[in-house]
């Protein structure tokens, strides 16, 4: 692999020396490195302004994040063999943590391969590539997973909006042939089915697995509302673990069909019902119908995907939680989550508190949840810490 040299401006290696792996376009010495002459995804050697080799990675001159550093060891530069090694290191952690092969196998920067995500459903792997550099290494990535895991099927789910920022086309590709119509997995002893190709993102939200387990003590014999339910990861588990009744709300009728399938799979069809509609409108309708729940689970998609979305996104989180509070019984439990990196934990808690004051309720924070350990956080890369969940007791105002 041929690496083009890339030099940084003076003192612009500080973030890299602290452990981060991103380089922005304004940190590159373009007088020495003609950035625009480099190709998207081209492998590069990164040097400090003093000429010290900092490592190898790949470049995209058309992206704000122009370079992602992959290896700091000159003996082991970015290559197919490095991907194999990083994949084995990632696998060793998951095999230590999980008794069964259902997890996020590789989590981008946190596992040393920025721009690459792999989810494992036993013998089937869903791969998502979000950067031009990893797209160039697509064949090497496929060869690595085949060598390490020998999967029965591999699906490239390369349809993320993040690819557009990298100038990449979006597509879904069955890499080995024979991809199943439905995938199956098990979480906390509960079996789930999900669409093989048509599911959201990579198909399952493994990042919430630990939080869904933390939910279990709160739902025994309770009436539960699961808002933004998708295929019932929260709601069906709540029914299996003892909830007396669960209503799953989702804007996708196909997702609710899968909720029904998963309820049948686990023998809880009598406890689980679906409600089709927009989360905000559905909550308003439930309030107007004087419906009340003992536990409300709120797990919406990211309302703040970019910083410019912050103002509207913050208001959306407050509105959604306020509506959730309005359908809770006295002494109810609200479990509220956010996967928006730009919505910090304390900011989310503040908005829920504001919503509670507006509805004349008091809150007790019982527990905090984070992303599961198959989504490890890189301490030097705050962008890898994005998921937060709060378990709140909701009482009359005092």
C-alpha cells in the first residue's frame, strides 16, 4: 500500500498526542501538503510540523474531518493484516462479555478502525462503512471477517446518511449470497426476529441492551408504554419479564408487524399491543383518552444529528418527555434515553426536569444508563460516548 505524506501545521498534533484520531482540514499545512490533490480514501502517512511520523491513516480532502489516523505504529501501518488484528482484538472483548454471539462486534474509532461498524447475529454479520478510506478497503474488510469468523452471510448496509458527507453512494449489498429474509437473536433470554435487510440502521440497537436489562426490576405487574418501539426490544422484553400489559408505539407499521411476530415468538401476545402513529401525536391521543401507565419507556431517534439542530432538538426532547409524563400514573417510572451525542447527559436531565415542573411533577433520579460495553468509549474521543438513559421516579409535586 502506497502512502502519501501529509504534514500538519505547528502545534496541530496536540489532539493526536492526547489520543484522538481525527485531523481537520484547517490543521493541515496545505503549502507542503497539497490537500486537494489527494484522492478521497487515499492512504496517508501523517507527520508533525517537525517531520515526526505520527502514524498512518486515510484522507478525504472534501470532508471537514480530513484525516482519520488508524495506526501509530510504523511497523504495523494501515493494511488488510491490521484489520484482521484489530478484528481479533475486538472479538476477544465481546467473547469475554457475552455468552451468546449477538453484539456489536466492532465499534469504529473505539476499536481502532474509524469508519467501520460490524454487528453480529450469530453466523451473520452486518457491516456498515461510513468513510471513503474504509470504502477503499472494502475487499480487505470482507476478507478479514471471513478469515476470523467464517460467517454464513455478510450484508454491507452502506446506506447511512453519513456517507453523503464523504461523497459516497448509498447501497445495500449481500456480499456472500444467501442472506436470510429474517435475522434472529437473543437478549436477556428473550428471542427476537428482525428484517434481514429492511430494518433500521444495522438492524438492532445493541447499544441499549444493558439498559433494557436494567429496566426489568421496574416492570413486574405494571402497565407499560413503549414509545418509539421499533420491533419491540424494550416492550416485548417487558412483557416477557412480567409486565401486565404493554403498548408499543411506532410510526412504522412494518415495525409493529414485527412486534406482533416477536410477541408470538415469546408467548406474550395477550400482553402486547401495537399503536401505529407519530410518537408525539400518539402520546397526545393517549392523554386525551385518559390512558395511564405505570412505566413509560422513551427511546427516540436522535433529534440532534448536527450542532445546527440543537435548538429544535432540545425542544423536541422536552416536548416528548413532557407528553410521556402526562400519561404516567402517580408514582410512575419514566425511562428516558437519547442517542444524540450533541445532547449531553446533564442537558437531557435538565430538559426532563423542566418538563416535570411544567406538569407539576417531582422527579427522583434512580439510575443512569450508558451504552453497552460492546460500544466501548474511547476516553480521548468524546464523540464515542453518545448514549444516555435515565430511570426516574415520577411523583406529585413536593
